[in-house]
C-alpha cells in the first residue's frame, strides 16, 4: 500500500492558491485566539495534504502541527501513516503525531472509524492546550454529500445545515473549496496524495453519493449542484443561528434563573412552535442532561406546553419524566442506576 509522497525540492504552495486563500479567510474570521495552536488532521489524501501545505504558508507564525490517525482497518495502514508523517515533515512540520486507534462500536465501520478518529484527535488537542484547534479538510463536495444525506434521512434543518466552519475544537477552512482545487494544489506543491481504497468501496454510503448520485444530479440539473447544496447549508445555518437566539430568549422568559426549575407553559406557548421546541430541547438538556431527543419526544413535550392537562407526562430517554403541574412543567428524575 503506497502512501503520500513529496517530490524533492517542492512542498511550497503559492499564497494565492484557492486553498491557501480559504485558510487565510478562516483565520481572519477570528474563531480562536491569534496564538492558538493548530493541528492539521491529515489522512494523506488530496484534501488534507493541500490543507497541510496551505497552513504552512498562511499560518507560519502560529504553533502548527500535523496528526494522522491509523485506523488499522487495512493491511499496511501503519506504512501509510508513516508516509503521511514523512510528507508532513517534508512540508516543514517539526511535530507530527501518529495516532493508532481501535475501531469498534455501533453504526457500522464508517461511523465507528469516525468516532475513534474524532476521539483521538480531540484528546490530542486537549493535551496540547485549551485553545487548540483541529483543522479538518472537508470541502464543498463533502458538504454537499452531508446535505444530501440529511435530506434523505429527514433529519431536519440542523442536519441540512451541514458542517460548520468552527465548532470547538473542530475547524473546517475548506468548506468553500472544491475537491478539484485541492488536487490542483497538491500538484502545484509537488505532493502525491494517497488514494484510499475505501474511497472506491461502494459499500460506503458517501462513496455512492460521490460517484453515482451527485454526478447524476449534475447531469440532470445542468451542473452546479455541489456548490448549490453547500450554499444551502450556509443559508440554513444562518437561519438556525437566528432561531437558536430566539429560543434562548424564550427559555429565559419561561424559566428565568430566579424562578426555580419549572417551565412556565403560558409564557412559552406565546412563541412559534419552532422556537418552543428548541427551547424545550435546551431545557431538557440543562435539567436532565438528555441531548438525544427525537422529533416525537419534542412534539409530545410541545403538546404538554400548549394543550397538556395537570398530571400529563412525557417519558424521556433515561427514564426521567416531564410532568405538567397546572401551568408549569417539572422534571421528575428517573430511578438511579
């Protein structure tokens, strides 16, 4: 299994390259302190190699490093990780962390590998310092795939909003960059990316979206589908941010800090359903520590607010109950385990 490589005497990316420009704009957005360390998560593919090359050009005045995760899922994966390390050092990185992980858990190989990878990268970031950002090389094409999966699963607007440029500790500077741009950047920098066999395996949903669904949509709709889906995610994220702000206000008025732990139904019922349900989700998370509420849970909780009678209750994951007591909702903890 051949890993990525760097041609002798190469490795520099022009500061005007689209990938470098995207990284510069992301840094200018000031998601984190100007001295915060940056860790580039690099698999050896074109996207992450181009990101690593761009960070070296744009953020040379910051503490920067590279991390590569060895999932151990393919023969020779350790050799690929070593090749990533060598390529990163060729780009000028003095610190390169190779993170072996064990992939197991629910949701299939793809989900388990993602969970293991993110856990290892988050632990590394925490060990470096509290402001450390892990930069991920997701592109506009990846964003389009994420939006399509959210639409197909009926996951709601938060899923359709896709991946965000910054959510501690994850930074995604390349969400506006196409995959073709990262391949061009690698060629310009003398980098030969690793071709992951998993990226050609049709048993993975994303592979079929990338190779079958998106090309068909491009053909049927006349092109521009991936950028349009990425733009949809950006617009949806702006709308969600506004709704979340309104939900915070609604929750503050229905459950002010000085009014105990109950929720005022009449006050919350004044708000539109989309805001009420966001407020209810936040209230349950804060009071019961439950974050995995389904749409059915939220609909039933909303019914308690708008039409519930005294004594009516909704059972939450974990066994706690939300109970209506006259004009208020209260949380009744479930049995201790």
